[in-house]
């Protein structure tokens, strides 16, 4: 099962493409700040029995050179054979789109980052047929951002820093800096501030860093009277629309942050519901479901409950 932290480590590149330039700078790969970024389908499966899906694929259009594809993978630990999947992704994407491909692996611990850096060779009898060199972003090269001014200037990078260093002793200081930056941002861009408040709560989850973030968020009660990410969103975005519509937006936001696709039929069912108790249940499920349709799995009474159809 894909975890929220896993999703956050790669989706931030898709949802906040401005993070690419500073991350590439850390990795020593030049990239123009004005590059265009477009999401590409992540399905790299050719035959029906095979299940291969890269986390995020972006088409980068730098202003100073040719377009290329960036495949982004979040890796929480070493997985035997994963390196061959990476080689497959690169070869398949280049063959399909006719563009150069780079692979970026984002890690939360040093051991995984060291392994992911490779290089990985395919060959025999002293001959190398293929060699894979992933770019790796992790605790060793992503900056520890504990200065409020720096966090304010480059908020997406600061948030990625919080994810990469969530298990380190610097994690709390990074979150404190981000919270101060977001408090300032609430004055000028509340929508972006809300996004990052919610993004961190969803991606950090029930980890020690997640508990720290919830404690920090509790100090923002004057801004978010409902506390908790979805309640906050429902209050701020739904105050003028009514409580049910606000909660609907909160449910959809959690699914969006977690990278769960929402079919039109599901979206309509959520946005037209007026039963607040039922929406509360959907709200809780939205944090853990793997498909949007699973929100409704427990809405029907079990056999023998005595309730009618």
C-alpha cells in the first residue's frame, strides 16, 4: 500500500513545479527557472499482465535547451529488483516519447539514498550493456531549512526539506520555520498557505513529525477554528457556501493531495451530499482509501442489521 509520505515525496514536484530549479541546483544539474512543466501519464505498462507504474513523469521545457522527461520516484527503502524497473522506465519513456529521460529518486533516509544512487549495471563477461545513474535527493543533499526567511523565500523546497529530514533531529526546527513562513503567507496568499498546511499534515501522518505538525497547527486556531486539515479547509473555503459544501471541498482536497484520481461520478456524489454525518465518515476514509470509490464502501448496512434496502 502506498503511504501518504510516499505520495507527498513525489507529488510535490507535480503540484509545485517551482521546486524543480532549486532541487536540480542542489544536484548540480542546470535548469532554467522559466522551464515549463507538464505532467505525463505514469502508466508504462505494455502488456496487460504487467503492472509497472512510475510515480510521477514530467515533461520539462527549459528555455535554454531541448525538452526532456523527468521520472520521479519516491523510495522509502531498498527494494530488490527496483533498479531494473528504473532502467525499464527510462528505456520505455525514451522510446515512446523520443525525448531524453532523467530519473530522480527522492528518499527519506541515508541508507536508501546511498543505494538508490547506483550506478546499476546490466551486463556479463566483462561487458556492460546498460548502466543506470539515478539522480537522488535525500537527507545528505537536500538542505536543512530552519531559517524563516529562507523558508518564506522557497516554501516548496522547505516543505520537501521537512519530508526528507522528518526522521532527523532537525525535523522540528524545519517545521517551526515553515509554520512561521505560512503564518506570514496567510496575509497575502491564504490558498497557498492552506495547501501546505494540509499537505504536511496528510504526508507526515501519524509519525512523530506529524504529531509535531499537529501541535504547531493548534496555535493557528484563530485562523482555523475547526483544527485538523479537513476541518480547516471546510471552514475557510466553505463558510460562505454552507457546511456541507465546505466539507465536500475538504474531502476532495485530501484525495487530491494524496494523488487519488476522482471520477466525475464520485465527485458529483460528494458535492451533492447534504448528510453531514455521512460526509464526516467519508472525510475520515479519504485519508486511507486507495481508490476514490472506496469512500462509499461502508455506507450500506450489513446483512441482518434490520434496516431496509
